C-alpha cells in the first residue's frame, strides 16, 4: 500500500511538472476564468480592445485565435493601432486583391514585425472579406502634438484632418494613465507628451466608433497601455458614444501563473497572464 502511494505521488509530481502552461486567464478581480468565458464576452459586446505586448508571441496567437472563434458566430470588423489612418487606401487595395504583399510593403508604413505578428490578422480579414480598419493617427502628426501641442493639428490640410480624431480633441490631463506618463519621464519631458498619447487614443477610438455596425463586434488590437485600467481608448469611446459596450483585455507577464499579482487587478475585464520566460518576437 505504501509503495502504491509513493508511486501515485511520483506520477502526480511528474504530471504537474510536465503541465507547463504559457498563459492563464483571469477576470479583473483575480479569479481564474476559461477561454470559453472570454469568447462568450467577446461575442456579446460591440467592441473588444485586445491589449497586447507588441513583442509577445502568446499575445499575437491569442489575438488570431479569438478573432477566428468570434467570427464563427458573429459578424466582425477588425482594426489595429499598427496601421495608420492615411494608409487605409493601401490596406483596402490589399484586402480587395488589387495589390500584393510586396506592393503593400512599399506603400504602407508597416511595423518591422508586421509579417510575423499582424499579417496573419490582415490575411484572415482578406480571406473572409472582412473590413480591417487602420485606426491610428499618422505618427508624424502625433510628433507634431508632442512638439507643439494640439494646436499644431489646426494647421493640417482638410484631407489630413480626415486621418485624425475631430478637433478639438477632448483631453483630461488628470486621467491616471496620462499622469503616470509625466511621472515616469520626470523632468525629461513636457506636458505635450501625454497629449501626443491622447491624440493616438482619441483617433483610434474615433475610427472604431465610426465603423461600429449593429450586430457586429469590432475587435481592435493595440498595446495594453492604450486600453489598460478602462482609460485611453475606452475613455474616448465612452466620450464619443456613452452607451457603447466594451470588453477590454490586458496582457501582463508574471513568474507565477497560479494567481494574479495584486498590481494587475482591475487592469481590464480579462487579464492574460503570460509566463515571463516566453520568447519575445523581437
């Protein structure tokens, strides 16, 4: 009997050691939840803000899997921070088959990790005849805000203004996320830095809101800091349409996947805790 118990204990330890998970899902209160619950929430909302780590393979894999699964039972529109609004024409041409990937590479400002991390999402949209919205402000305009404040946007041409959130851009300097930006940078920055971030958040929210359709879920891919703590894009979406239904997802890295660290509570409706040893894509 003792020998059998020892054998059972041995196999239990071996099995546990072999069960190495790359991630674990939690709700905002730190309770473990299933992928099935996340999928149901995504299917039942108007907007999913998928907060990722730009260099994390698990984030990118889950983005694609969730998108595929939601699309089985629900009409979807896709959009991303990684594509800028003035490149929407080229994105549409690619989706419609009018240009190939090589032409898209040379005419749109694609991120260096586009091929490995975002092309699968755009190609899914292409294969399934879905919209893919380039939501972000052209980076040169965000740079103008950083240098000269929101006032710099007033000098843009009428066409250029169609690629950003309508002016004047609402702004609350007391939002904790924007306060934290100033705190982190200290004396090495200016009050315009969080304004530049806000110009991105507002523009992404504007193009999401503009492309909402009844009975459809808009799945948006962005860095977690653009939607954490129900701020940033979420705040602007609520500003543009107060009753919009949003589900937020945040990505965090931890050594221990068995519980959510206290500082990660309430970051989002769903928090993906990723093993900190997961290999980075760049």
